[in-house]
């Protein structure tokens, strides 16, 4: 019988299996023929010890004896000689065999060796029937060895272990996503192609059995050497699933799989897996950080490659939802729709193009480009509104904080525009920006005229209906303190209305409740003239229109609150930072811990950014951009303090390309005010509120005028952005809204044109009166009193509907709603549920938590428990009819209609 062929892998496994039994042996006899291509000298690790191995193939007694004698004379200590031979044991004799491992010629039983390497005593018979598997298991054993199994090595366990090693998987349950990531790895697919064809066949069968039809296309492409293009091909062949795909496209795309034998189901499974993997990477990219940046790069590499393949193959896929060329095409479509000549038709076209841009997957990788396009369409909607210049200064600053700040926020994003080589898009952004800027200039000019007359006579005793910056603490903050306890007053120096609306949104994201004295929305005060820090901040903090330094601000702040019977402490920049290991100073934390002490903190980040150039490239502000602001908010919440976010003045941004000054005399005391005679774009202001120039100064109302060299931004002028002082008030929760004040939901603080859909009508919510204590204790139920209204119907009759044709009305009249409501104790009133569903449906499926609670008639309650109880009513069988992320309530109308048996038509 011809001896079996063995190689260095087999010899290595024999030594690992048998040498530990007799570690002192240096001769190993193996029944077999040594493969000509196998290594003759190598090192084997046996139980942590390296052994030098020499192999020789000898098929005569003299040859074996000679090899052993030479090894004994010349080999170094510990080296092992392996002799492969076909000479029987009885011819070798006891003298020679006495030196050999196990005193016999070892027979190569690969199955036995494999079993030993897995810590088993035998293998499942099926393994012996698959020689490729035995060879692969001997070859693929990892350095740390195979994970031990039971007494019998099963076929399933062996194949799972092999797949994990060959495909570099984390666990033994491969899925399509893990395999697609492996296909993009360096060296993985190449090593697969180096495997024997029998092993490739076996692994292919295994993947098809465990992962499904996806593996048919996947393994075929890997075996063709096209692993690098697996994901791009998956993107492109999705075109075959489209309805009425053109013949030439079908042929070109089909050619990508011309050598792949796969049916439609396998092809579809492959496309789904590819798109799912790309979606997962895109989500990782959105999360940011180093991992997110790596995911973003991977996605773009794959999709740009798909674009190149499409071009090479002549595939027309310009509108593909994954291809970067499709993204650029949809972005250009938005640019084409942008116009300064707005009407209902042009806005509808622009909104449609923007919706299609949002739907493109690559858009999620370019949030700043989507933001610019979105802001451009918003400016179109604003341009379509009817101008309504306020009749006075008070109305103008209120209008600016409620509308103008949102316009300025959009203008900033659109001005930044396109950062890539898309000139058509940049040109379109410029058209809309310039049209909106001209209208804003008109509003500034109109305001300046009224400001001139108002300033001549306005004073704290006669403000002409306006809230003055020096009145903010007395008229807004002091009443708040009387109702809710000592607040934290955060002065964000230089915060414009545009910055304020961004920060306000982010405070709501952190669970704060916005409130105000005016049911119409946010309040704003008027800065002193000129609107510079030295004047306006001192006036704000001392309650008197006057100039002052930090010491004067600190003393004046304490004196003002002493008049209100409270202790107070003001912290400037040097007072905020804590010692090592602490973000906030001990002095500040101690002050915040005192419930009777009003605490004020001045943050200079925005104002400093104007001087040092950091705002010039910004398109927005985040809470963590402002040093210490997140820490202060967290501290205020922990001590149950309301927060007043206020500025001392606003600012305008530099938007010219010229570094030289743009107007005024050679020397001026400030960037935005001077003395002398006003020129075009300027106005002279005089009166008791003018604190420089002996009560008379010249200030520009146009944003593009400055009297100093270029900086990132400026203040001191008479534009609405500079003179408006935003005053935003937040409480830790809705139950802390002071009596007589109103809860301001996002729907009330955003202008209607900010959204493409009409905002639902959400009335301002006055603070609920204090609850009366019950005369006697009542049994506590599982709703914690969330909906302690009179109980609803107790019979099977559906509740009466307020409007029989609305979505909400049809839901509350449906049999599933009636049945589910019976199961809940003190369920929400049907009329409230109907109002909320109609508001969600009318508002595009989204509503703020505050507005949703109001619609349900539960004003002042914590949204979380209220919405959770609503979900128990509407989310039948766990399906997400209503979802809630802590801030926004969302309605899935399709699931609602399905669960409650409604006809969407």
C-alpha cells in the first residue's frame, strides 16, 4: 500500500499531539511520503516551547539509520528529526525504534490529530468523509489552539470554528454584514483565494446554508477576485429591482454578474445586505468621533467606486439614492429651484427638490450642505411672507427675537454656502441670500428711523412700551425669583437673537421647559446706545443705564438684589473655573447650593469670538461651544434653579472680503459708533440712553459699515441684531413654570415659515394653579394621577367625536380604541387624544412634548409619564404608533391606520 503524502502542517500537528507525551524524544518516525513542496526545516511550538524540526524522507532501513546517526552527531540540543518512511516496523528493528517517539512508526490519522487538537477523543463520522475539512482544520489552527470541545468533535462545531478563523469573525455566527466588512479588509479575500479549491467549495456551501441566498452572490464574487467591488456592485445591481428598468441599463448592470449563477432571490438578498451594511456605516458616521470618521470614509470610498463603475459600464444611474452623483444631482436640482422671485409655485418646487435631497443616503454624510440648502428654502418661505414693519421700537425688538433671529440664523448658514466645486449651487445660494439680506436691510432702516425718535425721550420711567436692558432683572428676573426661588442668571455677552434661538433649541433637548411672561412668545429688551459691552452689560447687571467695569457690575448686581430682599453674587470669567478635578470653582458651587442666593455668571465666549476671528467661519453655535455653559446648566438643574439666558447686546458678522475699514473717519473710538455727521447707512442718535459722545453719537444701521479693520464681527451699531437683547427663561420642568407665566412650546417660539408644513395651532399654556390636597387619602393607582379627570364611557358605545371627518375622530370611534381604553385606569380623554392625533397629522407627524401634553389637556405635567400612558393606549401589540425621544412626539400614520382599521383614503 502506498504511504500517504504528508507535509509540514501534518508533521507539526503530529508533534503537537504526541511530543508532550514523551518530550525528551528526538526521533519521530512517520508512515508516509513527504511532499516535495513541503518545508524540510521549520520550528514547532509545543506547549509553549519552540522545537527545531528537520524532516527527511527515507524509504530504506539504511537510509533511516543514516539520517538518525547524522542527526545525533550534528544537530543541536533539543532538535527533533522526523523521518517519513514506508519501511515496516519489523524491518526497522527494536534498536532503532527504541529511540523513536512512542517506540513505533506513527500512522497519520488526520481525524485523530484533529480530535486531539480540539481536546476530543473522537470525531463525528461525517468529518472523516470530508478530507478537505480535515486538511483545513490542521492548517488553520490559530496560535492559541482550537477552543476545546466535548469528547466528540461534531461536524457543526468544526465547520463553525473554521469559518471564524478563515473569515476573521468575532463570533461563530457569521452574518452578511460581517462578511461584507471582511471583503473590504486587507488581505482577507486574497488569503481565501489561496485556499485549496475543495476548501473554497466547502466554505461556500457552509455560508449559503447559514447566511442564506446572499452568500451565493457574495462567494461567487470573492472567488472571481472581485471582493473589492462587492459593495459597489451591490449598490448598482439594485437598479434591476426598479420597475420598468430600461433595457440598456438592465444589460449593463446584469453584465456585472455575468459569471455569477444566482437567481432573483439570491440577487435581492445580496442587494438588501449591501444596502443594510451601508446604512449601518452611515449611522456610525453620523455619530461622529474617530470611529464615525472612519465609517464616513469607508462609505464614500465604496460609493465613489460604484459611481466610477457605473461610468465605465455606461450605466445611467444619476438619480440613484446611494450614488454620490445622485446626491450632487439632487443638490443641483435644489439650486435650480432656488429663486428670489418667490410665489406659491416656486416654493412648492423648491420644497419638493429639498425633500428629494433629504431622502438621498449620501445627504446624511453632508449635514452642513443639507443645512445650507434647507436654510435657503426657509429664506424663500420668509420672502414669501408679507412684510410687517413694527410700528415702534418695542414691537421691532420683539419681532426680531421671534422672527428676525431665525432669519439671521438662516442667512449665516446660506452665506457659508457650498464648500465644494458646485458653482451653480453657490450662485443659487447667493441669489436667495442677497434677496433676504436686502429685506433685512429694509427692516433695519425702518427700525433705525423709529429708534432715532424713540431714543430722544426713552428712559426707564418712560420706555415707550419697550423693555429696557437695565429693567430686565427688576421686571423679568425678580418676579421669577418671587415665584420659583433664586434663579441662575447667565449673561452670554454678545449673544444675538440668532445665537439665542439656537441655544434655546438645545436647552429644550436637555429637558428644560421654556417659559415667559408673554403668551405671544419670547421677550427681548433694548440695549443702550452705543450697544457695546462696557455700557450695556453694566446697565443690565446694575439696573441703571450707565458705564461700568467688572467691580461696578459686581457691586451693582448685589445692590439691585438687596433691594428685592435677596443676597446675590456675580461671577466673571476668572471666578468660574475650578481647581484640579473640578469644572466649577468652589465659590460658584457654594453660591449655587444656597437656595436663597441669586447667582449671576458672565460668559464671554461669543464676544471673544468676534474679536479673535472664530465666529467668521461658524454657521451655528452649540452649547458646548460656550465654555462652562453646559456645566452651569447641569449645576442649575441639580439645585432646582430656573435659568435666565440673557445677553447685553447682539452683534453683526463680517461679510465683506475687504480687510480695510468701510466708512467713517480715519480714527473712531469703536468699530460701530463714532461722532460727527451721519452718512449713508448711518444715523445720529441722541438722548438719555446715549451714554457716549456727550449724549450724541453716529451709528450705522447697515451691517456692512465698520470703522476699524476687519474682525469676525462687531457690535455698537443700531441694527436690530445689535440692539436686541434676547431674554430666555427656562425651568427644570413644566411643573416649575411660575404662576401667571406661560409655557412656551417650540411651536410657539418658531416662526411659521421655518417649517414646510403648517404648524399645528398650539395655544400658550398658562401655569396650572397649585393642586389642592385631597380631603382624605385616596388609593394610588398605576397612572400616578396623570389623567385624573372624570372617567370616560363605561359601556361599549364609542366616545363622541368632535369632528367626525378627522383622523383623530375616526380613531377614538374605532372598536380597537374603545376596547383598549377599557383596559387602562383613568385613560386619556378621547377628545384630547383626537386633538393630539389631528395636530400630529396636520404638523407632518411631529410635535414637541410640551405641545403634545397641552393637546391632551395635561398642561404642567412631566411629558415622559404622560406620553408613556398615551403609548400604552395607542401602541397596540407593541407597534410604534406613537414614539417619543424625550423631546419630540412622533406619529406613524400608516401603523395607526393599520392597527385601528382605518382607511387612509
